[in-house]
């Protein structure tokens, strides 16, 4: 039963609900967002969570997960929309941006490359893009979740296509017989089209490319060019990974997509097959540990999965999507996608035939991915960390923060990212900082990251290089953002009042909101967190050294122009970087270092 105080608040808020479509949000007593949902009729949907006689209680017809959420909820907010479809889009946006405690978040923020051919050109060529190109007569292939670069390289190696986008005369590629010089009309458009068609066939049938690559690899090895042979070997392995080995013959040269999800032992696996001309050309899968078995909600997962893979910037390859099983909002998603792309999009559940077999195959692969993930050693450590520190989220996506400076000079901060068991170096971030002390520097870094949650989904866990004060600081920033992020801090042990850092040999303390933990030096959990912290420290030191070197070069330039080292230090301490010094007001500089130095700086500008 709901507590009396929360019951009174919720009863009043339930009375104000309109009979309109929209999004509703439940919050706990600390103002933390618990759950986001969408409704065709807000009043009917939200009231369905409760029973009202004889007292306001949680409706036991809800799932156990929703019952648990309602027990924690003390406050309700809603936003009306023009339609249920608009509500679903807004709901998905909130889940991605805020990661509410009781919503499932499928973490895949990447945009994947497509290979395309622009038939507006007289001599079309293969190119790569991650976004929709707003032109007619464009044919897309993909998306390719890996191997796009290798495919392009192989196509241009074996087919004498136009190698350069802008070429006005025969070049080196013509001389080595890799191009037939269409720039000089050495080949007709008709003959060129035959070569392009053969290349497209190879793109859709990578085995053709693999055979050619294998011949080249053996020739290179035979001539003892082992380094180049190894590169070709790796290229072959990447292209082979694109294929799913199946014994299913799709008679029609159709384009469609397949989605399936599997759930086992609190693990969720999603999979997507991209089929073009009757061939599975690309496969993408993700495995996520949910908080518990209560978190599994098929409808939520399919909604997110399909909306994220068919966003407004994504080229549309196929008008038909096949799914492994039925889910509630299928028709609503069809409406959204059809409106988004300006053509009829169908989402179907095949019952028999080849499509059913491929859907079953996708489901079987999703189950296999769960088994593979459960054998992953990092998965075990992350699960131990979640349980030991009582984290709400499984730490699949971790962001680690550190700062570096030298007596207030070259102040920098960094964020490194550990995602799905590997370092996601494309997501690393560097920050030039204004403030001089560690506390304000960390506030600046964390605030700038939190302001970017709308564009880059928040992680499961923040790991801060620091102690209790920085832990509390991070908590305040997360609460103000509304996001659901766990936080840990790791502080170096003190020896003679100095911080001591030693990989694998330091008695670092771990701070959480459950208390302070001193783990043994051989504890795998401590070593894992130290590994994360040390990578952030390495990245911060490297960035600091490069920044300081650049600043020293700029200081040298100013010294040679007559500014004293003291004046430069004072200006840098005040403005933070050289760019701001050059842009500063003359009178302000006079007040800081005097008119003589200000005039010298003015001459440099």
C-alpha cells in the first residue's frame, strides 16, 4: 500500500490528468525520475496503475516491475502531445536522454556507414556515408556494422572503377590498370555500367571478393611479402564476419530487415539482419544485462530497437520489417515510420516459409550471443561490482573522469569511456578548463558532460578520480540533470600525507553512497576500477603535457616580443588560455600587468 503522504500527493495529481495523448513521468521522494511512459489517453492510462477503493493502492494487475515502481513513486508529471505517435517519439527521447530507473535503455548510440552509388553521375562510384543524402537516384547498401572500409577497398582493388571523385586526366590508377580513365572518355558509359553492375553483385556476395583477396594473399606470401599478406588476411577475416552462414534460399531478390530479441538469466540480446537482393549482407547484435528478470518488457524493447535504427537521418533500404514475435505498439510504429519516410512501411510477423526461418535464425543467434557474453570475464567482474556496491545499473557503459594541471597552468580535464568490455576511444573527450583547483575543475568537467546528455546518452556509471567531496559533487550534478547514473569515486591512498599511485599495488579507497570500502590489493574489483582510473590518468597527463608544450611555445613567442615571464604567468592565470589573452580588452590588461606590457601585447596582436 502507498504511504499516506505520497498517497495524498498522487491522488491530487491523478485528478488533474487530461483525456489527451501524452507522456507521463513518475518521480521518487528525492526527485529522481523512475519511469517514463506514453499514453493515448493520459487519464485512463495513468489511473490504470491504481485501484481507488477503498483506498488508493497499486493495481496488482500491473507487472511486478511496475508495481515496485509505483511503490516508490511520490510525484507525477505529464506532457500532452498532438497524437499517440508523437507521445511515443517523445517517450523514446526521454528514455535515451535521462535513463529512468525502471525503463530499459538499449545502449547503441553509434551511426553506422552505408555504401552508396550516385546514379546522377555519368560514371558512378562507390562512396561511404552515415547519413541520408538528399538527392534522387541514390542507391544505398547497408548499413554495415563493420567491414565497410574493407569492402570499399576490395571493390576498388578488383574492379577498374573511377577511383577519384574529382579527376580531370588519367592518373596513376590508370597507369597501374586500376582505372579505365572515364575522366578522359577512354571507356563508354555503357561499358562502365557493366563493370559497376559486376561490382554491385560482388558487394552483395562477399564470397566473390574473398576469393580474389585469397589469391592476392597467397601471391604475396609466395613472394615473401608477409606484412602485406597479413593485412590482406585481416581484411578477409573482417569481410567473412559480415556473413551469417545459413542454408536458406530466398528465391526473390528482396530487400527487408529482421529484428529479434532474446532474454535469458536477466540478459537481453537484440539482433538485426539487413537483407538486400535476398542476401544477408550485415548483422548487428547487442547484449545487455538487465537489473533483474522483472525488467524485461518486450514492447519497450521492440519500440526502442526499431525507432533507433530508423531515425530521421537514416537512409531507408527496405519498406518491410520482419520481427520474431508480436508486440503491442507495432501498428503505431508503422504509422510513425510511414510518416517519417513518406511511404508505406510494414512491420510483419511471418508465420511460415523462408522469412519465418530467418526470424528463427535471428532468435537463435541472439540466444547464442547471451551464452558468449556470460563467458566473458569482464562481464563477471562488472556483475560483482554491481552487486558489491549495490549499483542500480549494470555497469556496461562507464565514464571515468580525471583532471591534470601544474600549479594552475595548462588546466585540463578528460573523460575516457569503457563500453561493452572495451575502451571506446572514439568517445574519449578532452576539456580545457577555466578553474584552477581540483574541485571546481571536476565541477566544470561533469557539468559540461551532463549538458550533453541530450545528444550523447548518459552512461550506467560515473567513476570519479577523487574522494567523498567529489562524489557528492557528482551526485548533485546527476540529480539536477534528471539522469539515472550510478557514481563511484576512487581515491589514492595517503603515504606521509601524499597521494600514492601504484598500478595493482595501491590500497585505494572506493567511495559510494553506501559507504567507504577498503579492498585488498589482490581484489579483482579493485584492480578493475584501478585499471579504469589509470587509463583516465594516462589520458589526462598526456593531454596536459601536450597543452603545456603548446603554451610554452606561445609563451616563448611573447617573451621574445618583450613580455616578462611574470606578466605572462599572471595573464594566463587570469584568462586561462592564450586565445583569451589575445582577445582581451586593452584596459583590462593594463590593470593586470601595466600599460607597457599591454602595449607590447597589442603590437603582437
